[in-house]
C-alpha cells in the first residue's frame, strides 16, 4: 500500500496531480484545499496518500496535510460515503471547519457542500461527533493524572466532555499542584453548577 509520495510535480489541476518519483508518474486525486497549497510545476511535492482498491480500479488520494487525510479516513468510514464523495466534501469545507460544524451540530453548514443533502449532512454530523468525542477523550487523557481523574469522575456523573474539561482546566489553573482530589472535584462541581 502506498502511504506517502515525494517527487516532482509534473501536472496539476484542482482535483488531480501527477507526481514523478524516480521516472514513474503517479496520478493522485487531491481536494481543492491541497491544490491551493501545492507549489509550482517542476517543484518538489510531498503528499500523504490513501490507496483505495476497488473491484475495477486502484486509486490514490493525496493530501498535503495529515489532518486532511485523517478527516478523509473518518469520512470514508461513514456508511454511504465513498472516496470521491469524501474528496468532494473536503474540497467544499476545510477539515477544521468541518470539525467545528460537526461539534456544533451545524447540519446546515455541512449541507452547503455541493452534492451533500440534509440527510447525508445529518449522518455525517452524527457519526463524526462520536469519532471526534473519542479523539477528544484520548487527547484529554494525555493530560495530568489529576485532569484525567477529574474528567472521568465528571463524565461518570453525566457531564458532557466539553463542559467538564472547561471546569477542570479552570479549577486546576486556580489551585496549587498537589491539591486534594476531593477539593478539586467539589470546585469543578461548583463551576459546572453556574453554567
């Protein structure tokens, strides 16, 4: 499986590039967001690649930034969204904007992408929210042990991750390191009660 290509850019259009690596030209589909960040023809280009094998074709999908590829993989993991539609989505909305729209539940913003109706936008929002929440939990778990324990306790009490994280961050910033867990938890609950 091809995961990365570095070579000379010999052709580019908004949806497709050809990259020469050692005398072999690879045709790679790219989103518009990657196209605008490519250099000039003749220059060196580096692309993160997703190799897609179907019954009738082998296709390469390339991205200048790893976050674009990550979002692409999340999109193709959604039922009914293939690589071409995922590329269309990333051409119509940047990965960080899509993530913001999903977190906010902004189905209308996602449905503005050409080829995406309200039902598909709703499915994208629902399925990506789960994946993004898991990502946030993993990132927050990489914080301090106190933060991890406080977030876990608050989520077990039914608080949403975003609200709990804000309260925990404010509480940890306002207290000295080594403060008792019970005291920190009580302060987090007071902050959440004010929301």
